[in-house]
């Protein structure tokens, strides 16, 4: 201890001008030394206590490093946990590697906590520079140290350039690095009575994963938060995010269980009813979905995605053929949707007018959807319904033009081939109609309506025996197809008379 005291006195003398400057300016010193003391089994507690007091008197903030096991209660009392901390050794490797890993993870943990307390921008990068006395090497970050990949230090300028380059470079594994830090540090931070901060780290890393649509790993982080008492963290909020993740993973049962946990404590939470509406929508219970979305909007529209609430309420009405109510909800959604995201609104307004048999209004809205920056995956549906509008008007050639565009936007779409086959049938191009219905059957061999349409076209071509077999196949799949039975009976009747 005596030798250590001499060393720290010399360090204190070196940094004293900076400490004095900070005191006079009432600011943080430009250089802070944080001694980390590794205790050996033969250290006497009385000596340790005196040495820690000495360090504090010299304006140092000491911490204690433990190798193999957590400290005793008496040792923990030697540390002032408001400023000082206890380090538990992390990981495997050589003694030097274990020390570096432990310090690195703790420093990165501090960066994570600063990130949480700030505006929650990009996740913190590692800004640790490791100086190794052995071989006089300098490493940027833990991975470079463990792989023995030092920075070039042939000159000061080269060194500065390399450090700046590493600070500015983006790491695709940034989130993974921070996840590793969080899990490695959990025990250490809890030992330092920083339970709420640990829970915060897991919660906000969970949110970062939600933003990246990595819902499975987000659930792991939220589950970690729930291991802490509810007095320390708002469990209702965490359960809501768990429900959201389960929804996105289409695990409706788990989503419902999470929402049940919220409803027990906070039955008037608007987000609860919004997410419950999403669950009911996925379950196709559209009546219940409508009621949940209504309730969420009534309680507080500012605390939920109001645009999505109105939108999914509209879709629920459309699914039960309530087109007027759907139009009312879509009008409300249009008010709060981003101006560059309105294509789906116009598309579903078109669906409503088509359902009301107002073809001209429907057609205008489908065109509006097409001209409003639709997502690539929506193009096929828009072209399909433009084709349907022309088909309903008997404009089969124009309809076929739009249906070809629908097919170009999304190959192998069953309903497109079905409608194309119908249009070719209406213009008496039976060969092309047959090609379309054969393609539809290849996509879905159990599509009874396409078997029936194929049979009708074969009959129209005069291929009576083939038509009889195909129409029987259609009726075996769905005996309720009236036109298929009618055509089959006609063929069988003519066959009987011919015999």
C-alpha cells in the first residue's frame, strides 16, 4: 500500500493544476483519474479502508475490482456507491484480457446510460482506447485488443488520423455490441445498487430493436425488464411493448396474455385498447375490433397512433360490408395521415365505392391511389381493381390491359389470372382463357371456381368429354357452384340423347 500511495501522490501532483482550474471555474476537470483497486486474498480490510480514504483525500474516486466472487457486505460498505463502484470480473482469457473486458464493458455501460438520458439518438459507439504496456501497443476497442490488431503508431499524426477514422466509422454490429454489454453488466450494476438503470438499459435497447423490427430479441430485453420489481419500473408500459412485438410476430395468444396483464392494472389505457383492436382485427373479429379502436380514440387519441386506429377501424367496417361507415373512418384517417402516405386511403375509399356499385367514383379513387406514390407491393392490387372497374362496365380489352400490369407488378397472383380468364371468355378468346384458368389451378389446385371456369371454356371450344371431367372435378371440390352444375347437366343430357 505504501508504494501505491507514493505513486498516487505523484499522479496527484501532476494533475493538481487541472483540479485547481476546475475548482476555480466551478467546472469538471479536464483530466480525471479513476483508480480501480484489485484486492488479493491477503489484503487486510483495515488497510483497504485506509487506502480508500487516502485516495479520496487526494481527489481520486476509487473503485474495487473483484475476480472470482461478489464482495462481502462489509467490503461493499467500504465503497460510496453514489460515486464509486464495485467491479465484478467479466469473461474468460488471460488476466490482462479479463481486466480489459471488465473495464471496457463498464465504460460502454456508462455510454449506454448517457444515451438513455439524452435524446435517444443513435446507439453509442465504443470510444475506448486501450494502451498495453506489453509491446507499447494501442488498440481501438475491445475486439481489436482481443484479436491483437493494434493501431499503427509510427507517428503521432498517423495515430491521431487512425483514432479519428475509428471514431467516425459505423459498425453494423453496434446494437449487438450494446446488447452484449447490457447482459454482461447486469450483475455488476445491480451490485452497485443501480437496478433502475439496468432496467432502463434493457428497456431502451428493446425499443431500438423494435425500430429495427427485430421483435424476437426485443422481447428478450423486455422480459429482462420484468425481472425487476414494479416499484422500480412501469411494468404496464413494458407489457404493452411485449404485446406489440407478439403482434408483429403473429403470436396472437401471447399478445393477448400481455394485454391481459395491462388490463388488470390499467383498464383505461388507450394503447391497451388500440393493441387489443389490432389483435381482434387479426382474429377477424371485426365487430370487437371496431369497439376497441373507438374506445382508444375516445380515451385519448394523442396517446395512440390515431391514423392507424381510424385506418384499421375502416378496414374492419369494409370486411363486414359496412361501406358507408368505412368511408367515414377513412375520411378521419385522411386528416391525420402523412400527405405522402395517402395512397392506401384512396385505394380503400375506392373499395368502398366499388362495394356500393358506384363504379365511376371507385375508378377515380383507384387512379388517385395509383398517382399518390403507392408502395411497390400495392401496385398489383391497384391495377387489379382498375381492371375490375372496366370489367364491370363490359370494357374487357381495357380491363385486360390493367390486369397485365397487375401481373407484371406481382407474378402468380390467383385472382388476376381468374379475371383475365373471365375477360378472354367474354371476348370469345377461349384458348387464352383456358391458359389463364390452367395457370390459376397451378397456383391453387383446390380452386373449385377455376376448375369450373376451365370446364366452361372447354365446353365452349367443343371439347365436351374433357369439359365433363373438369366440371365433375369442380363440383367435387365445391358442389354449390350452380353454373358448373348447369353446364355439366347440359353436356350429360346431350351425350345421353346422342347415344
